[in-house]
């Protein structure tokens, strides 16, 4: 069903209003305020636990050690570093780039409220961009994955012990991948803003590289899911097409460079955002709602009236998230959590909440509200909705459970994560082979290493959570769950 941005059901039923009110009430009125700053610190610390490559002397997650020190060698290039995406030991370039983009957006919009954690957040961005620079060092080539997902998933091994296939996958002119190249360009451009005043020469390097990678992505069009199908699907298969990543990259390049050519590119390609049932989505595969919200910042500042249609789309997206408006794409669990089908639900919770909060800030600066049919949504309402989601994650939910490891009194103990669930190299220096790890995977015991700050996939649509390793959709953390959460926690630590 084609669904234009403005075709949301423009009414709120009486029952809907009641639901909306209930969702905004704190679940337990005695629930104390959360320590958002503590959660912020932990949400950033998590990225150190996901590091691949040679760890620096100031590494704080000490149970992790160097790993994958020969990544790239089979292709004659240096691809060490970067992040493991989740509970396995693969470096998937597509979600890694999206993670880096969202960490950058978190710093750009909310860095002011991070206090002493700003430094750590910037370092988390740089761990991503240092790798993306290596992956894009050769013109018209992007290395998009290290590790064979089948070989890796067949084993339960520490990254430090890895003896699985570290196959190197790339896109080039003959095997294009405008989706992953577009996202990589977006990440480099967004990060160039983060480093603009902190490290101007690094910032220029990032921006120049973003320009070159975008040109490659745009000139040699195609989906990496076609070029590299068996390697990337079904893991990070781009089912949503690559047009959104091209536009997303152009928007970040426009923001970072202010060059007229990107404004023209956006205007010319705007039409691709007009229709389709995926316009109100946002995640590693789909950038539509993010594009609309990001451009709206300029429109709401009165600097880009020619992009007014993007703001109308953003308004429609925001309306689709309001509890009480029945919308086929977004549901709420009985306990009040945003829920979308497909597993690893927390990725939707954090990325959609991030957009609610970012848009709320852009609206309040412009003194505007969102018209939603018969009703409307104020900037303050959007903030409350985003905060309600963050509070659910931190423990205001029917199980009274925090979904962030190491935060609060009760949190997941058996996350689906190889490094966390196997004994550390320090505690058990002897190699643990591929299948020897199975007994740790199957053990009912808590994980020996706490991956502090990791937010897991979360409860099912009935607010139930198994806390069990084999239930990976619920118990696996990912970098792109945490990246938008960093921005949310920064804001609420300053405006509790
Ligand atoms: C959620 O999980 C609980 C406990 O495993 C189960 O009873 C319930 O049916 C699940 N809900 C859905 C919608 O799958």
C-alpha cells in the first residue's frame, strides 16, 4: 500500500487520548529520577567493549584484549580497528557507518550537555572514522565487511581467539554499493562536523573523503545486496534500496560543506521521498525519516524554505508516532514501549526517540508545533514521549528491569555476546576453540564479563523478556541501539 506522508489518520479517538495520557504517566509514581548521567557514561563505555584491533593504553574495558590484528591482510590492505556490530565478531561496514553517523549526530546536537563524557563520545566517533578512512583509502573502492558471517556464527568464540574466516569484501565500479557507500559518506561528513573545531585537519580529511566516496556512490549506482548478496544477506541486506542513502549522504554533505551542489542534488532527488510505505521509518536500512527531520532543522530556522516539503514529511512522521493514533507501522506494548516487528526492537525505540527529541528541539527554537489532523503535538509533548521511552529502557517498565547492562538494580545477565559470555583472556589465557565455546553459550549462569552500557534487543510486544542467550532478538546488544541513545541520555542528563 502506497502511503504518502500526509495520509496518516488525522483523528484521535477518545480511547486514543486515554491511551496517550496513560502512556505519559510514570509507571510507578514512586520511581525516583534516573541517573541519566551515569547511564550516559555507560552507554558510551559500551563502545570500548565492541572495539576490534589493537586497543589503546587508555582502554577502560580491561577484560577485552587486542583482536583481529591481521584484518585486511588477505587483500593486502590494513583493515584493523573498527567495531564489531553486536554479539558476534564480524565487522559489517553498513551498520558500522550508520552507528558512526548517529554517534556524530548525538554529539552535534547534544554534545553541549555531555559534560565530561563529551571527550569519550568524540573518541567513540573517532574509533569509527579511523576505520572508515582505512576502508575508503583506495579511490572507487570501499571495503564493506571483514569476516564470513556463516563461519563466525557457526562458532562461539572470543574475538581474541578468532580462527574463523576473515574474508574481506569490497565494492568497486564493477560491483557497486550505493547504499553502503552512501552511508559511509554520510558518516564521514557528519563526523567532519564533530571535529571541525576540535581537530580541523582531521575534519578536512573526513570531509574530503566523504565528497569522494559520495561521488563514487552516486556515479556507480547499485545495491551492495546485489553485488555481494551471499556475504551480506540476510545479515545486513539493504531491502529498502539505495536512494535514501544517497540523499542522506547529500544532506550531511550539505550540512558539513554548505556547497550549493548538494543543495541542488537534494532538490533534484527530493521526489524519491514523496511516496512509499517506508517514509516513516528510520534505522540502518532506511534513512527516510532521518532525512526529513535533519533537513527540517534548516527549514525551521528559516534558512531553507525551498525544502518545506521535507518538513511536511517530518510532521507526518511525528504524527505517526503519537500513541493513540492508530498507525499500522508503530505499535506500543501494554507497558508503553514503542514496538515494531522484526527483532532487536530497541533499535527502533532509540532511533525513533532520537528523532522525536531532535525534532522537538528544532520546533521549540522556531516556536512551532506539529499539526496532526484534528489535534497537534507540541515540542514539550515530543520530549515527554522520548523521555518515556528512555525511562522504560532504564527500568520504568512492567518487569522493573533496566535493559542496560550495569545500570540499575536488575538488568540482563545473559546477553547474547561472545566476548561477554566467555571467560576473559585474563581469567582464562588458554585458547577456547570454535565449538568449545558452546558450553558457555548454553550455560544458565550469568555472563562472566559485564559489557557495561550494552542495551539489548529488549522485551517482546507483551513486555516479557527471557534473559537467555539463545533468544538473540531479545538479548543481543548492537552498536546502533546505543548510538542514538547517547544523544538522548545527554539531553536528559541535563534536563531531567
Ligand atoms: C512474550 O513472551 C512471553 C514469555 O515468554 C510469552 O508468554 C508471550 O506470549 C510473548 N508475547 C508475544 C506477543 O509473543
